[in-house]
C-alpha cells in the first residue's frame, strides 16, 4: 500500500472512532474563537462494565467449590473456622471463604463430574 493510502486509512479510523464516541452522547461547547465543538460525555459503563465485576466473583465461587470438593464440606468448614479465630487478615479471608449456597451447589456439581 502506498504511504498516502496508509495516511488516509489512519485518518478514517480516527474519524470513525470519534463518531462512535459521539454516538454514545455528547455535549456542545462554544470555544474562545467562536467555533462550536462537540466532545463526548464520559460514562461509567465505559470504564466499569458488569462483566468486569462478574468474572472475579465467578472465579472465586468456582475455586471455593473446587476446594470444598477436594477437602469435603466438614473439613472445609473446620479450616474456615480456624481462620476466623486468627489475625485480622485471616478473619477477612474467612469472611470471603465461608460456605454459601452457591459454593455448595457448585461443589455438588463438581463432585458429580469428578466422581
């Protein structure tokens, strides 16, 4: 491809990106020299989406279910109770690792798959 065509394609991609940004919402401002300009309004959903929050929680529940499946429910509860009696960091870990209904269901499903 020639250099001119590459420069054109680059400018075209920038224009398309700008149009996509402005299609999500924009504000109009009058600049000092009298030129009317549009700038995109930033949204929280652009920075933080629901799936970004959901993936770590799903991974946490899956890993907890794997540990429960390997150790067994009673041994897991004993280990978490030992953590709950420890230092502040261990107590925080015990809070996040306590047995909940989602972990129990996932552990049962994993137990069926493994056995």
